[in-house]
């Protein structure tokens, strides 16, 4: 697709990977709406990028519905959803609480489903669209302390496969993106404490933009991005 003039909603677009994707799509000539829970962060990022800022929590159904509606109204349409908002909580199984599991699932699974559903209703009606679900290599292989996060990303992979089968019949391209570790403040980490040979947010943004730019007749169902030599 031609990204010049494309209209995109990036959930979790105030920081990290979502912000980098929003920046690249604007550089390509697109209009972008970004959403996140913190009004300060979303407004600051929107001003810096030249995006439309929407304050909202993807895990709240009314917010999920409103963020898609507002995106369509402010940009005059919607062509791409970057379903990126996500959180992580790490703990060994023996210390896991029901609350930790619910918190992660409310954003990473229910939130992704509700925003995806709202965008899909619009895309089916217009018989075109693109959904990129930002998952993780944690959605491909589990690891110690990953019960909540890995389970949520495995669930996102499962939902993506269902949406792909349903929506490609309406010319909607659905892609799962699996980054390995990226140097962001995700999960409360300090960026300066992450191995500097790991990926940066712009690497994921470059990959997402390249895949979207493929002609609409084709799409990439799923791709993973690894740091070349983080050892
Ligand atoms: N960084 C990594 O190593 C890595 C690797 C693989 C996959 N990923 C995935 O990439 C995505 C982005 O991660 P990141 O590293 O860029 O994280 P980040 O820097 O922490 O950014 C996360 C963004 O999501 C927003 N957000 C979180 N919960 C939300 C909610 N319920 N509703 C709306 N917005 C919400 C945050 O803003 P507010 O807090 O203001 O809401 C923020 O804008 C996530 O899905 C993550 O699982 C990250």
C-alpha cells in the first residue's frame, strides 16, 4: 500500500515501539492517531510527532470503542491499526497472583481484541484495511517468570490467526509481529541497563513500514525480529 496519506491508529503510541512506528508513518506522509492512558505522555508525544493524541485505556471497552471512533472522525477514515499497547509482569508461577494474570490479560488480550474488533468493523464495511498485532517472541516460546506475559502473547497469536482467516476475505491484511527484546522502558525497565546490542524501537518500525508498503495483493502473515549478535 502507499503510506502517503494513509490513516493509522497506534495504540500505546506515546512511548517505545508504538511511538517509533507512529513517527515513521508520519514521515511517510500519513496521518496518525496515538492512544495511551497517560494524558501527559500522549499529549507530549502527539505534539512532538504531529499526531492526534487520544487518552484511553484499551482494557476499558468504552475507551476502546471511543479511540477507534475518534481516530476515524479526526483523520477522516482509518486504513491501519497498529495494535501495540501492552504490559508485562514477570514472576515465577509459585508467586503468581490472580491479579497479575488479570492485569496483563486485560490489556494484552481483551484490549487487543476490543480495539481490533472496532477497527475490523470499519475495515469490513469499507472492504479494505490492515491490522498489525504487536506480539513478541514471548508468544512463540515460554520462559521462566513468563506465565502471564507469554500466555497473553500466545493468546494474541491465536486471535491473530482467527482474524486473518476471517478478514482476508474482506481485503484486510492481518499481521503478527514478534520482536525479541527491544531497548524501551517496557515493564518498568531502565533502558541504560539493557544490553546495547539489543534491538531499538526504530528497528521494529522499519520492519512494520516495509511490510505495509508491499502491494495490497499480498501480505506477510507473521514475522519475527531478532538482534543479530547480542552475545
Ligand atoms: N520492549 C520489548 O522488549 C518488547 C519486545 C517484544 C514485544 N514488545 C511489545 O511491544 C509493545 C510495546 O512495547 P514497548 O516496549 O514499546 O513498551 P513501552 O515503552 O512501555 O510502551 C507501552 C505503551 O503502551 C501504552 N499502554 C500500556 N497499557 C495500555 C493500556 N491499557 N491502554 C492504552 N495504552 C496502554 C503505554 O502508555 P500508558 O502507560 O500511558 O498507557 C505506552 O504508550 C507491547 O505490546 C510489548 O509487549 C516489547
